[in-house]
């Protein structure tokens, strides 16, 4: 599908959604949202009015922060500096700290920057990142409403697996980041993020689908978008997981 066709499809879908809303339809069935994720080149602004919106000024119920989150995140970034605490500081192009709402109710945590992220300094901007964006949109959010970061802030050479000493050096900054934000729910994307955050050796297929505890915050492990690119059939399971996340956010008072 070329760019013109993609834009036409997006416009057509947006028009269709507007028509539905105007005709009084206040939500889409599960299949429609899954289909939206499945579209390779076009995802409509699949905001479901049934979902609770995420507001930048909503209060977090998590005791361990929220107030002054912006300053908190700035302080963490400042402390990190032009970090060379592990060897990845010598090979990265750009340190990828994180992006999004500093008071987000929902945070996605991935593994480490890839090539595109290393060049741009923004997490999840490559092909897998574009799929994550579609998932986020299908949940009814924009990337600026949630927060996205990685366990490691610097790209491992050739995208190799992170090493234990690199995690040991970098993980404290992720913890400080999450404390500064004070989200209500964390989603760990893929085995590496889930196992690191939960200090577990269980495979993601065993960890996903249920909430775990991360320093008092509910954490939902799910498959990494890069895995979904190779195994599109797993989108259904990811969508099941995201529905639980949406329900959790909605069931906590519908703040925002
Ligand atoms: S990966 Fe983390 S600890 Fe290592 S250099 Fe980058 S920011 Fe520092």
C-alpha cells in the first residue's frame, strides 16, 4: 500500500468512526480494536469513548510520588547525565531516557533502544515502536498521555542481549524514573523487561496475562511488539492483556 492509499484509508476510517459516533454508537466491539491493531499501514484514531481518558493532571493513587513528578524526572535525568556507568555509554549514539507524560497513569517499559531509537533519542520509534503506538491508540490513548521507556537507556551493540552488569548499573535509574512518575499500572514489554522488573526467570508466556507487583504498582507483562511483528497471531493475547490494563485503570476511580 503506498502513502496516498494509506492516507485515503485513514481518512475513510476516521470518517466511518465519526459517522458511528454521530449515530450514537458509544463503543467498538473487541474485534474492531484487534482489527485496528492488525492493520499494517493504517490505524484509525481508535479512541473508544467507553475508555477512561488519561489526564495529565490526574492524581496517582500510588503513595510513592506524583507531586512534582516533572521536577522528579528532570532530577533523575540530570543525575544520569552523559552516563558512562556501563560500557554501553561508549558505544551508544544517543542516550534514550524516555518520553511521554511525566505524570502518566500508564507506563510501558521495554528492553533497550534499537538502531532507530539510538539515532533519534526516542524510545520505540522503529517498526516495533510503530506497532506499540497502534496498540496504545487502540487502547484510547496517545503517546503523549502515557510514558514509554526501557530498562537500559543505551543501545547494546548489534542489539545483543543486555548483560547483567549493565542492568545492575542502569536499573536504579528506571526505578527512580517510575517513582517520579508514580503510575497506576506498568506494562512490561517482552521477556527481558518482565524478568528484570520482576526478578524472575519465567518466560514471558508464563508471566503475561496476570498482574504482578512491582514496588506496590500493578505490573502486566505482555509480548514485545517486535515479537508480534514475527508472530502476528499473538496480537490477540496482547489485546487481552491490554484490556485488563484498561479495566484496571478504569476501575480505580476513573481519574482523569
Ligand atoms: S545503559 Fe544505563 S548505565 Fe549504561 S551507560 Fe547507558 S545510561 Fe548509563
